[in-house]
């Protein structure tokens, strides 16, 4: 998470504070592999999910495969609490709290409702074992900035 410095335009060294803020916002984490949580697992022979924080924007690529059936009951309504499948470092938390989006389920060529929350990614759709979620299809989002 970028750590920003408050700027007092009348104080000595205010220009250094501005430069420090630009440096904090322009950081690049490089691609990291977040923690994958069962029933999700890294796909065999394909790229596991990766995340990158670049200039305050979070990018994702790769995917996960389910090791067991996920059944929320009913019609798979995405209003359920969901099941956490990925955990990531706090600097990858979304700026607005939660983000609702869709990941492509590669096997059935449909989408699966997910939420990106401050502590990780949650699945909100019933899916069968071996379902493959592609996080390259998830839009980039703005990471939370602290001061």
C-alpha cells in the first residue's frame, strides 16, 4: 500500500514530500503469486493466478482450478456470502472496499461471480470440481492508498 505524506505548502521541504508521494504512487510490485486457498488450487500445466501492483493499479493474470464441487444451493444466486479462494497482501486491497466482477470459467465457457475484498478474492457461484477460473479476464482495479 502506498504510504503518502501530507503536504504543507508553507513548510520547508514541501517539494521533497511531493517527490516522495510520486515515488510511492509509482511503485511496481512485479508479478506475485497470491496464496491460493482450498478448494481452489493452481492449475496443472497452466499459469497460476498472479497479481501485480503497478502505479496504484492492480492487474491479474493466470487462474485457479477447483478441487471439489462448490454448491451454494438454490440457483447459484451471487448474493451469498461466498467462499474465499485467494488471499493477497494488504497493498492489493481495492480502494472502494469490495469490487464485484466476473471471472471466465474456461471449461464451460461461462462467467462466475467473484468479489475482490480487502482480504482476498471470494467465489459466489456454484461450480463443479475441475472448473477453471481465468483471472486474466478480471478488469484492473485501483488499489487502496493510505496516508
